C-alpha cells in the first residue's frame, strides 16, 4: 500500500464522506475552493457515488471547460439537467448533470416574473443583453439563482454544486450582495426616478431636477446607451425587489442545516492558504462546513527508505563506478575504442630466464593453477571477455539503480513538503475534518475514473494507491 500524507487522529478529524451523502437530511453539497484544485472532478465523483448508493442526484457545474460532460459520457451539458447513463442503479439512485447557462438563466427569470410585453422589451434591450452576458458577478449570482430553482423543484434529493472557476472562491458568496448593491445603488435609483413618479409631476421633476443629471450622463455614457439603460431600468422596476428577495432566500438556504460545504484544495501552500481563508469566511457567515477534501496527495510504496538514505546509496553506486573505471577496468583500458594501444609492460622473470620464451609466445603458455592472472594485451582475443561484459552490465545496472534512487529521494522530499503544508493547515484549523484523495497516474475522463475518485474520497485517512 502506498504511503502518503498521514492524518494524525489525535489532532485532526477524519472526514467520512459516505455518511454525509447517505444522510437524507443532506440536500445540498457545495464544492468550493481556488481554481485548478479539482472541484469539478470532486463534485462529479461525489454525485456518482451518492447516486450509486441510492440517492437521486443532480450535479450543477459552472465550469466552462465542460470536463464534467466528458467524464460522464455526455456530449454536452446545458441549462437542463440530463440523466447520466451507465451508472450502477441497483440501489435505485439516479444521476443527472447540467452546466449553468448564465444568459439563459437570466432570461428564464425575466420570463417567469414579467408579463409577455414587458419580458419582450427587456430581452430585446441592448443593455440587458450586455448585462446578462458578462456583468461582473452575474455568473455567480445566476449560479445561486439556479441552485434556488433546483431546490424549489424538489425533484432531486441531493444537489451537488461545483462553484464558478473565479480568481477567488469567495466570489460565489459575495455575488448576491454585489448585485444587490448594484440594484440599490445611487445610479439605479436616479434612473428609476422618472418611472416611479408619474403624470405631470413626474415630467416636471424630470425637467427640473434631472435634466442636468441626464445631460451629464448622456455625455459620459452616450445618449443611446443612456436611453437603453433607462428603458431597461423602467422595464425591470418591478423585478428588482424579486432579485434581492431570491438572493436573500438562497443565501439563507446555504446557511441551512441541510447544506454542507466541502472546501477542496491541493497539498500546496497557496491552495491551502486560500482554503484556510475560506474556512474562516464560512464560519463568519454561519455556513455549515463539512470538511476539507485534500486532492492529489502523492504517495510512495517504499516510504521506509528516506530521501537521505536513498541519496547516500546513489552516491555510493556512483563512487563504485568511478573506482571501476579508474582503477583497472579491463575493457576501458584495452579496447580499441580507447584511442591508443595499451602501454608496454615489463617482461616477467620467467621469460628472461628461458631464451626460447618471448612475450609473443606468452598466450600459448598455460599458467599454473595458483599463479596470478595475466592481463591480456590490446588486440588479443581472450577468455576474459565474459568478465568484461559482466563488469559493463554491472556498471549499467548501478547507473540505473542510482537514477531510481534519486527519483525516489525526490518523491520523498515532495511528500515531506506536502506533509509540512498539511500540518500548517491542521495547526490553524484542527477542528476541520479532512479526507485525502491519492493522486491518480492519469486524467479522469470516464465514469470508471470518477468511481475511483469516489472510492478514494471515502477512504479518508487511508488514500491507498496514490501515484
């Protein structure tokens, strides 16, 4: 079993995912965190696991990369929940998935809360079209709106939300307040004033009190844009209160006991720093935090071998190779590739004492069984070739082993860094339950991959198989 970051049960709670998603009182799970930490994959894996354990689940993603659709075998996702095929439904569960269409959600709100003529005027207004397509915070607000719609339908007993991929995960919580501040702002109130005051009094007020203001705004914004904004505001007048009311209701829904927030992070300094900030913010807003999902935790199957010992062993193998090459490696000294013949050697005494024995006849002489081995001059064929090859093979094996030892040392150093980062978070927030998900060797692109992630989520403090 691969060793990875370890959770110390004495100072850290372990998040048990299965009881959370099995509890019928859990109706909403919100996966939040900084970008690039695996929120979308976590949300999809949780939804699949809950469905295969008997829940009727819808997963709402706001991720424009559409990885969720690909991993669930759906060609594309839109603003309508689509049932995912291929899951194990023996427990009676269902899995549906959808991706937020920001503009379509805004259009649905207009169509639902305005009469036909007014809705047509709003939908065709150029300012509305710009606002619904790209106003700052609109995506986050519409995610809240869609969440409220899904919960009100009461068609699913569990909604899993993948929060928007924004610079700060806090945007999801701040969006309703920002849009409410925009709708309550002075500019909107000024532009709404003519619509709120009718008849001659209104016209007189507009002529006397607003002429200078509208003139200045017309120069600043352009006359046509100002007219588009005023037309939009007049048409939306009766709906502004509804936006604020629904935003407040959804915010309270997120505070309700049936909601659970999961902060998703990677075992990296920046990701866990933002996770800690989010934990503090959720506590300040009285949002129910279920725990932290620590994604992509690395492991090793040889954790008993420390980085220091691995590096020391690699250095010993390197030094042995240097000794072999410099202290008498036969192949390196005698091979033609060396660039020059082997140096001349002194003639042995036995050759000098017997006139008919010369160095050239030496190879024909069979040495005594106990006599020392005789080196073979360059260019001669010898029975030492197998030994030379054995030496070369051993050196190649040593080099490969040293390289693997260094790779292992790097992995153990990575594990140590992850552990230190994890310990810093635990020291700041020892009350937060944590589950660790071992890193996979490849990307998740199908239901089998999501199912594997779900198994790792449920493993908690024992993320077996981490890559």
